[in-house]
C-alpha cells in the first residue's frame, strides 16, 4: 500500500469491489493517504478498514466503495 501498487493492494481492491476503471485512482489514493490509514505502527486491521472507509467517503471517485464495502 505504501508503494501504491502490488498484488496485495490489487487483491484488496478486488475484495472491496473497486472497478478496474477506478483501480489507478484507488492505488494512488491509498499511497497518498498511507500515513492516515496506518496512523501508528500498531494499527489494527479494523482500524485500517475504518480509516480507509472514512477517507474514501470524502473522495468523490471512491465514495461509493466506502458505502458498499
């Protein structure tokens, strides 16, 4: 996620339903917001999901995925 690409991020995008047309925006978004998504080195999986959902909800191109996921 920190690099904005990779198999894990691609699989995660698929898991939450990000369409192929929005994948590049999702990858860039997660890279740009990495420090907010992973606020501390001890951030839990649930905290990651909550942070990601909150941030995506504010991003017009990705907001629908926050609501669906």
